[in-house]
């Protein structure tokens, strides 16, 4: 089979399209013929060798796929063979075939296309579990979403609105701002024109919300934006750092958390499969059904053919993607 391999810590330019043997599934695994692979910021960190769960080199990036189960290992259900599933594989998705844990596979409804399905596990799965399970978001609360033009940002807006929240989105540029509005954001601000070192962002938010502060914050960016968003928190606010696209991991002063009764809540979706697999599987099944029914509408801004897979990663690295980027493999 073909796969995109990186042999040592490096960059997108170090990816090479190579041939390898089709893998055989071990106990508790499924072999999937990949139809589409979702691309995430974590893939860029893996190439550099800086992600918290970077696999041993060499490897193929690509953590989430949609495809057809071809074989199952010991303990697997033969009835799964031939079915189309989404799966969290961690890495290896930029290939014609990949192995994934059976507990990380969820059946795809017939009404949902493979490219859209491949765009969902990490972004939608992260947003749904983070907001519902970790942040305990309630209907009527204010939700502030940073990096709102990216995959996690857009899905957090959509899931938050579906849960009854009022959403303020921070998105750079007209195109990303329009995408955030399309997902249901009540207010959209462009942080590019705001001094993040002071209180300008907080004042801009309060002006639009009639003085209401933010009950929940979703932050996939970090850096100065994260520190500025903290200044707009309400009493007993919950802050979810979901990523650090800026490259700057923020530190928050404990006395600020104390006097405002703020929770900073860690969340990493990938750790739920080994530790709480049923919770994440139930979430995935629920999300796929919502998408098939049209209750939520995954937004794939760019679909790149397998032969040009590095271009998909470049779109993320250069922050040119408005929504989710997916590589079409099948």
C-alpha cells in the first residue's frame, strides 16, 4: 500500500510517499481501507516530534479516518467487516490502509458522506465531550470561543449553540468571521484589531453582551489571546485550554483563579478511549446521527486528494483553512 511517511523529526517537506505492506490487525484491532482522513494541528506537532503522544519514527500522520473495515483481529466482531466506520487511529491515517482499536470505531450512517464523517471525530468529539462532560455548559450561559475560524472553534460554536448557549466568537478575517456566524455565533470579534495586552478585548465583549461576562471559555490558541480572554470571565467560569496553536502555552496566576472562583479544566480527547471508551463512543454515535439528520452540519473548507496530502498540512500550518481540512483517500 501507499502511505505518507516521515522518518525523523522535521517538517511537512520531509514527508515522502512510500510503499509498505498492508498491515494485519492484532487482538482488539480493525484494519480499515481508508476513504478519507481528517487533518489536525496535532499532526504538525507530530512531524516535529513535539506532540505529547508522538509515535516512534518513522510513521504516517493522520489521526482520524473514515473507511471500510476489511478485517478484525482476535476478539473482534466479524459482522463489522464490510461496514463503513469512523475511527480514531492516533497516527497512520494518511495511508491506503490503517489499523485502529475496535473500541475507537463507530459506524457511519448511510446518509453521511465519508469526507464529512472523517472531519468529525476529533473536532466534534472534543467539543461535545469538553463542553458537556468537562465544562458542564448549561443552556442560557455565555460561551466564548477563541480561534473560532478553525476546526475546534467552529465545532465548539455549533455544539454550544445546540446546547442552548449564547456564543461570542473570536475569528481573524472576514471569511472566518462569516463562518463563525454561519455556525450560530451571536457576536463575532476580530482579535487582530484589538490590543490583547490590556482590557480592550474584555470591554469589546461586554459592550456586545450588555455587560455579561463569559461562563465558559474554549481556547485552542493559547498565548496573548488566552490571557486576554481570562479577563472577561464570570463568577465560577470554566476555562478549557484545548490547544496552543499560537505556540505559546499560557500560565495563569492562582490568585486570579481564587478570587474569581475560576476552574481551568484540562481536556484531551485522545485519552478517553483507553480510560473511558464508552463515553467517547456514545458521543461519536450521537454526533454522527446528528450530522446524518442535519442537526449539525460539519464544515469542510478544503478537500485535498491523497497524492497532494502535504498540501493539506500546509493549509493548517499557514492558517489558511477556514474550516476542517480533509484528505480524500478512497
